[in-house]
């Protein structure tokens, strides 16, 4: 969150989804891409976000994710096929809401929030 009065950095990330509508759009899985993306993901934040969206993923990455087909399928579902179409993202540090409309989050702040 980048609101000037948001003072608790431990609660600013990740933003929490609220009253969202999601759309699942199927894509061809690319296991090599998923394995290469793993080191770039903040797994704790992804697990929290998945729970907000009622999507089950493991609490930790398996030792050999490349050979765990069930894990790769769940990862594929959450990062490639899940699209938030409407709702909002809320900062737990200051309760500021960022609206999501037609799949686009409005992260712009009003003049008094900067």
C-alpha cells in the first residue's frame, strides 16, 4: 500500500481481496515455465491470496516441485487461470480499498492520500 498514512509496513503486503468475483480461464499448462517462476514467487503471500480466493494450494513448496504433478496443477490454476474480474483489494495496515473493475485494479490515489 502506498497511502501516506499507512504506517504499518508488516500489514501493507499482500493486499487482501474483498468481495471479489473471479473467472477461471483454462490455459494449456507449461510445467517448465511454472518451475522457473517458483523462485520469483513470494510463496507466503501467494498462499494468503489463494485462501482469500478460496483456492487450495499447499502451505509450502515440495522438495522436488518439477515432479509433483498435483502441485504443478494447483500452481497453474492460481497463477495462470484465476482472474479477479471485480471487487477490491484492501490494505490491512490502513484499510484503504483499491477497486477492481473489469479485471483492472485502480491503484491511483486521491490528492489527499499522497
